[in-house]
C-alpha cells in the first residue's frame, strides 16, 4: 500500500502560467496537471511546453505531481505521452481507460513512469479489477462527471456501485483511489458532506476543481484530533493487555483486538505523514 497522504488532488490547467505558479503555494497533497479537459484544442500543443517549463522550474515541494494527458485515440495523445516522458513528474494520468489494452498502449510509450487511470466509463468500471492489477497501474481517479453522463445518472447515489467496484479493485491491488470532483465549488456544506461520504467509503482523497475546496477536503480525509487520541489509547491499552497475556483490551467500553490496532497504527502513520508533508 502507498504510504503518503493523498487527501486533496487539485486539477490545474497545464496551459495557464498563473495557475501553475499559484499551485506552488497551495496546501494540496497532489496536483493533477491537466492537458486534457482544461485545455482548449487550439492551446494543447503550446500547453505541453508551458507545463514542461513550469515543472522544470520546480517549486512544487513535496506535492505529488501527476500529468493528465489526452487520450491516445485523439490527435494529441501520443505527443502528450512523449512530452510527459521527459517531464519532472511522478505519474501520468490516462483518461477514459476501458481495459488493460489502454494501459498497455501508454506503457509502451512511457517505459518507466507510473500510470494512473481515469475511471469514468461503464466499460472501464466493469474492468476495474484487471486494470488495477496491471503491473504499471498506481492509482485510480474517479471521473464522476463523465461517468454520470454515460450512465444517464441523476445524482451520486446512482453511481455508488461504480464507486465501490473501483474501490474494491484499488484496495485489492494496493493502489491509490481518489474520489471524483464536487462541481459546486462555493458550496462548502455540500463538499463537506460528499468528502465525508467518500472518506467513509474508503477513498484516499478527493479530486478538486478549485483552491477554495482544499481546506475542507484536507480536514475530511485527514485523521481528527479525536481519532488520533483514540488510536493512541487503543494501542496503549492493547499492549498493556498483551503484557498480561490477554488477546483483547477494552477502550471506551468497546472491545479492541489486533485488527483495531492495525487501523490505529495506520491512523498514526497517516497523521505523521501529513505533518511531515505540511512542514516540508
């Protein structure tokens, strides 16, 4: 499993110098530099050079840098892949992945860079397990807007099965799984509710379309003070019980077994990783 936080992943247009510069100072865990939807057709070629220059300049600190290219079935995809192969980034994100054949095609163009998949088509959702298990696959990003369009779905509830299928596949393969965007970027209450739902389902974090969404998302997907305190007390109580030859402990009137300690230690490790990320 991955050992770094991915609470927030903000889409940034690869064609906008100002946005690329602003992203250097945002408290996000990951940046999704976009050459696809956020870039108009007449700006796609220039966007490659703009993004490459920004990444070469650096200044993004510990933020995980992912570049979303155009699909390989478009006139820009192959050239995007060639350009990204030389960029200073951590992964490449392929849109509308339908099967492992799509991953194979990108892997042949970019031999070394980890591949992430946009899971946003019905066929891709049905093939989630095999896509996640691909040896080059490192992360899933849910494209809920495109998925809703293809499903003719009205509301998030209609996509729960799709979300869970992708989560099951990602967890089985030990890769990152990021929830889709929340479009109403001024609606903090709605964002908070959707973040809570995604967190409770098991997503590692959420993709964002606006910097105003970062604080709410980081808070939702990071362990709270109460959760950190409980984790510490569970570990302390369980270790004390073990020292007395017992296999379970009781904390706040609840049984604590070894499986709870695994979760507790993961909570503390995540808190430590977040603290290290935010102070570096």
